[in-house]
C-alpha cells in the first residue's frame, strides 16, 4: 500500500525528467523533482501514519494472535518511510 504512491510518482516523473534533461533544462528538472519528492513524501507519510495508528485494528482482522505483532509492523513502517523520503 505504501509502495503504490512511490511507484505512481516515479512512473510519472521518470519520462518527464528524461525529456527535460534531454532539452537541457536543469531548472525545470529540479522543479519537477522537488515536486515529485514532496508528493511522494506526502502520500507515504499520510498512508504510513494511518497504518501506524491503525496497526492493532488491521492486525486484529487476521485474528487475536496477530495483534501481538503490532510493533513489528510499526518498525517496518518506519523503515519504509525513511526509504521513501
């Protein structure tokens, strides 16, 4: 779920950045990349926060035994958020 936002932004930005780079427009490349990082971080942080807060409920859907793994999910989420930034 977290990866979707990052992949969507990258799929849009890659050809755009390549085209701008080919046209030798470094200011536009920088502007587009800054916008992409902001969008990716925003989606990742919002989704990660929802999953972090809702971790007990989400894991509880699979059964009471899974709720004990809430911190494993939360640590994994934190790692992924650092990766997306």
